[in-house]
């Protein structure tokens, strides 16, 4: 049997559960009554207009600020997040490719490798390791990205271990060193470089998304619509005041209109300038970085193919086939390859002089390759190897090609940073200016209305 409720128990008080709803209805009726009462007099209507001005200023400020912050976020993401990740992924891929090309070429020399070549290999591996750690923190939490980082992290020590085994056996003259070298290069081509490529593709997709967000029309149109609506309402309000008060001018409200018009011009010009700067950052900066990085990676791949063919003593035709495919991508006989694209891009960015050496250097490299193939096909293996390793580190055609591309990449990155900074600066002040000037507009409008309301007292 249930015990009777105490008089102090909440459930024993009749109607308590309906009290909130009743209080809300009572408040609504009171608000409606207050509004109805104000609508019957001119001062009351002006008072309601003052309330509407405050609400309108809040709405306008929120819309304009949201549009500005959307653009500022996109510009900031491009400059400080996605483009640096893209550049890091490209450098990671290039460093790994160059390390393998250097290791394979050095292996052909036999015995104690030249210190310069060894330093190049060690430096590229150190660069790749540092970039991998950075990309692991910056690339995001997507499963594909994390899997790619994990693959490279796990397999890179295996690759360097195989290279060291090949190096140790080669120094002692053991033929098994060639097997270790081929296995290392195969591991890099089959697992490590594809994972680095996935990192690059993910970064490129994110960068393009941020660029689209940075130049998208909706934020600009939202800002424009909000400003135009606020100006129209302010003008209509002044016309209404002039009609009911027989006063043509209201100085505070005219000042509010001027402030709002100034904010409109500042905001729209800032958004347009930000769009133009971001477009320039992509056109003259990151697009060039992508194109030049792809060219540099293929050049390193060609060098590795050539050296691997010699390591196999001509017994494996696949490296030379891949070399021909790379050359077809870089500079096909009928034109239209990456080298032509780099030259055209350099002409658009005003850096044609820097790219002029690229076709000449590549032609010299192809001529040297033809000599290596000729010597190999005629049984002069030692002469082919000697030609491959004859030049010292830093003076070969491939080294000159790599340096030229690295210099152009650095210049393109500098152009990107300059344009990206301009894009951020174009809208940065609006984050503070929009709320302040919106509040000033509302305050001046309220002062103008208060002057007319006081005249009725």
C-alpha cells in the first residue's frame, strides 16, 4: 500500500507541473500586449523600431562576420596547413627517390664509395625521416593517410637495412650485394613510394578543396546581401522619420549610413582582393610547385632506372623500359610533356629564364644515357659503368637538373607564401571591423531615433 503524499511533497501541490507552461503563456501575452500598446502611438512605434534596429544589427553582424571568417579560415588553411603538407609530401617522395638513385649509382662504383655520394644518400634519408615525422602530425586522421604514414615508417628501416647490406657486400666484392640492392629498390618502388604518393594525393585534394572554399561565391554574396539589406532598411527608416517628423536630415542616422556604406566597400573589396590573391597563390605558386616536384621525381626515377639496369648487368630489361616511359612523360618527341608544361608555366609567372636550362640539361642527360645503352649493348659493361659513375657528386647532368628544379621549386614556394599572406591580410581586419562598425551603426541609428522619440515628451 502506497503511503499518502506529504503536503510538502511537490506532487501534492496541484498544478505545479503546468506552472512553466503557464508562465510562458503569461509572458507571451504580456509581450504582445506591450507591443500592441506601443503600436498605437508614434513614440511607441519608434521605440519598437529601436528594438528592431538592435536585432537587425546583430543579424547583420553575424552574417557578415560568418562570411568573413569562412574566407579567412580558408586562406589560413591554405597558407599554414594544406599547402605545407603538400610541399612536405612532395619533398618526401623526391627525397626517397633521390636517395635510391644515389645509392644505386654509388653501388656501381664498387669498393669504398665517394664521400660526396654517401653524404647525399644519408642527407636524403635524414630529410625523408624528418618529413615523415612532420607529416604524421599534420596530415590529418584519415585512415588512408595514417596507413600510408605507417607503411613508410615500417618499411623505411627495412629499405635502409637492405642498402647497408648491399653496401657491405659490395665493398668486399661479393656478388650477392647486387641482389640486396635490387631488393631494396624493389621495396621502395612497390611499397614505400606508392604510400608517399597517397600522402601527396590526399594533400593535393585537401589543398584544392581549401582553394575552392577560399574563392567560393556564397560568402561574398552573403556579405553583399546583408549589407544591401541593412542599407535599404536604414534608408527606408530615414525616409519614414522624415515623413512623420517633417525633418529632412537626421545627422546620427546619416553618419550610420556612411559607416555602413564604408563597411560595405571595405568588406567587398577585401573579399575580392582575397579571392584574387588566393587565385594567384594557386596559379603562380602551388601549381608550379606540383608541376616542378613531379618533374624532379621523374628525373630521379630515370636515374635509378638507369643504374638498376647496370646493376643487373643488362639482364633485366624492365628498368630501361621504365626509363623510356619516364622520358616519354618528361619530353615526348612531339612535345607536350612535363618539361614543356614547366616552360609554359614559367612564362606565365615571369620566370622563363630559370626554366631555360631545363630542356638543355635533359637533352644532355638523354645523350649520355644513349651512350651508356650503346656500350652495354656492345658488351662494354665496364665502360658503361664508368660513364655512369665518372662524374663526381654535384656535377652530373642529373645533379644539375635536380638543382635547377629545386631552385625553381623554392622560387615558386616564395611566390605562394607572398600571395597567401596577401590573401590573409585582405580579410584579417574585417574580423574586428565588422562587429565594431556594426555596433557603431546600430548606436548611431539608436541615437537618431532617440532624438525623435524625445521630441514627443
